[in-house]
C-alpha cells in the first residue's frame, strides 16, 4: 500500500529554496526525522507542525494537502 501524502513540507521547502538540513537545524531535529516528514513516511505532531509553519513564514494550511 502506498503512503498517503498528507503534508507539503517538501514542496514548501523547495519553493523557498531551503533544505531538509536547514529545517532540521532550525527545529533542533535530526535530518532523518525531517526527511521522513518530507517523504510523508511519518508526520510531525501538531505542535511541531505549527513550529514548522512559523519557521517557514507560512500558515499551517500551506503545509497540508487539501483533499
């Protein structure tokens, strides 16, 4: 079964010219963790999602895939 795409973290990082490594450093997370989020293998918790949005200067909705 294919993983369901729930977030757009990878796309927003690409749009801003930023990397997983940069985001990991900003959040104090490992690059592996951020990579899992970007590949939609794992999802950040709600508090972390808000931190990601603030760090990237976007609204939380910009990080979520619309159905």
